[in-house]
C-alpha cells in the first residue's frame, strides 16, 4: 500500500493513463475495431492539440493554486483579434502576435485583479468569461470575418500522414512546459506557490510574480489554441470555445492535478485531454447517444476528485503512523 501511494504521489498521471488504456480497449471492442483505425486516429489526433494546449495552461495555473474559467472566451477572442487586424491590412504574423497579446492582456488582468484585491480567482475569471465573450461578439459586428486566402494556415492545419502540423506545435510546447515544470527552478516555484505559499514566501520565492506568470501563460495558450482552430475552420465564430473552460478543468483533474494546488504534471494534462477526446469519439463510434458525453465527463471528474482525495488522505495517515 505504501509503495502504491508513493508511486501515485510521484506520478499522479498514472491513474489517468491506466483509465485511458481501459477505455481504449472497451471502445475498440464496442466500435468493432474502428477506434484505432487509421482514419479515426487521424481525426482524434488532429483535434487533440487545440484541447491539449488549453488543458496544459489550466493545469499549470491550478498547480500554482489558482483557476481560470475565462479560457473558453479567450479561445474565441484571440483569433477574432487576429482575423480582424489581418483584414485591416496587418500581415499574418503580426496579426497572430496581436491576438496573443490580447490573450496575454486578459491573463494579466485576471492576475492583477486576483492578487491586488485578494479576490478568489474563480470569481475574477468568471467575470472575465462574460467580459471577454462580450468583447468578442462586439468587435465581430455580429458577423464572423473571413480569413484572407493568402494566410499560410497550412503551417498548423496540413497533415503529414497521421499527424496534423498543429501536433508538432503542441508537442514542442508540451516538451518546453514539462521541462520547465520538472527540471527548472520556475517549476519548483510554481509547485511551492500552489502547495505551501507561506513556506514559499518565507523562502523568498516571488509568489505573486509566479502566479501572474501562470495567469498570462494560461491565457496565451488558450488564445493560441483558438487561433489554431480558426485556421482549421477558416473563420472565427464568436461562440467558439463555449464550455471549453470546464472541459479543460476536467482534463486537468482527471490527469491528476490537485484542486488545492502544488500537484500536477503536463503529461497528466495531455492524458486528461486525450481521455475526453477518446470518450467523445468512442461514444459516437459505439452508437451511444451523444447527450451522454457530458454525463460521462462529469462522472469521471467526480470519481477522479474522490479518488485523489482518498489517496492523499491515506498517504497522510501512513506518514503520521510511521
């Protein structure tokens, strides 16, 4: 028991990986072998980067002890800014940078309000969810702008065999964030800030700056993911990303991230995002009513929280007894 608890606490994403393997096996059978077919894998993996990038940002912010439920609105706002500025004559790359700058501004505002006034980040970002969505609708003028035909969207949307180009961007970001979180001082600061903020302050860690960095990073990843999706779809819709914030939080928790901060991994975020995509796709292939998708995600989220809480209680009990 002690060994299993130690393994889980060291690798909280392992439970999600085991569940993912089980679900893949179940859906492979119920879909009569179509789940792991080339064409289906191409579709599932093609959509994963957009969800995965948002989940990574939310995970890192949760590790720092904060929440951001405005990411769904930022997911729509950043590509809207990109499209509108590009249609005004701004070249593609600067337009993308302006979209990311808008996302960073939302993240910085979230962080500043939360830290300056001591407001729970859930409340701050709940307000920003409505504000950013409203801004997106207003600047769109009610009609989604079309993207210019000369935009090099292929750098995100082109397929190379089984993999879409966006997967390479996603993988590169995942590697950088995983290295940062596990091997660099900044990663240790993020975990300490979320896990034991008083001890972190006593050690001289700039916890406010760490949280601000995580807020901005979370919003920028959501904005970049939105830009990738819009380049795939061909037009930014003001309604993009609705409900995405809750799926991102679910992916983080299912991947082993603690709701109380200090614990979580980038790999766990990816596993959680992949689990959601597999459940969504597997239910369709198994001819189950699509309305059960949210039921499945909600149930899995509750079970993950209960399981994580129970395991950590057992761990603390064992430490006290020894």
